[in-house]
């Protein structure tokens, strides 16, 4: 999921991804200057796209909160590939 969203965002805003690391609770990105918009806009779009892919309802939690959904998204992203 994350790599697909990152690639779509990279193409749309025309920037180079020099490297990335997906951690349990966050992501590190090393990117070049986007030709379209600025880095903060790129990150906003990237986070929103990842959040949109996470189900809003989670049992026993405040699943609607952005913080919780981002935490779920980063756990999904950090899950080992099979």
C-alpha cells in the first residue's frame, strides 16, 4: 500500500525518492525538492492517501481520530512482506 501511494505521489509532484525507512510508528523519507508544490504539501498528500486506505472502524478504540488511523496505517506499512 505505502509504496503504491508513494509512487503515485512521486509522479504527481515530480520528486526523487533517495531513500525511505518505515518504522513502527512513523516513516523517514529522503526526497528531492518537488517540481510541483513544496515538501510539506507532498507529506500532507502522502499521509492523507495512506489514511484513506485504513478502515475507520476499529474495535475498542477511537478509530475516527486521525492520530489513531495514522498509527494503524504505519503498523500496516511496517508489517513484514510475505
